[in-house]
C-alpha cells in the first residue's frame, strides 16, 4: 500500500504556512486570517484546507471533505468572479463551519478562521 502524499494530506507546518499563505492572528478577536489571492498557484479550496490545518495543527486527512459542508466549485465561482468586478460585490461574504472551525470568507479574499475553544 502506498502512502498518500498529496498536498492536502501532508502535515502542515504552521510557520511555513504563515510565511507562504500570509496566515496571521488577531488577538483582539481571537481569530486567524489568511488571504486568498487569485494570482496564487493554489485554488481557494486548497488555501482554506491548508489554513485550517495550520490553525488547528491537524493534518488535512483528519478533516471530513469540504464538499460535505459547502460546494467548493460554487465557492470558487463566487469569490473568483467578484474580485474582477469589485465595486459590485463589496460586502459579499460566506460563513460556514469546517473542521470544528467557523470560517468567514469575504469578497476581497480574506479568510477569517475562528478555531474551537480548545485550540
């Protein structure tokens, strides 16, 4: 049996993710944030999974599939297109729970992650 080494199943190094994905922490709101950039090599779904993994310290294989809680294709459509026509989409955001975290994604690509109390 071969080991799955896809990018979504490798353990994520928090410090490396902070550098690469610009994941940060806001102590005032006790939330983490990442910035999705359409110019990045990674798609929105991968950015979400890597960021949540960095925040929780759990490898992505520990999470259930993202599509169990939200349609990743619809999410990509929703947040890739508005950025090209930003004035019409100011204030658009989506919130959902994934891997015990509350996520809020805004039209400008900011991903806010509120971890469970025990993280």
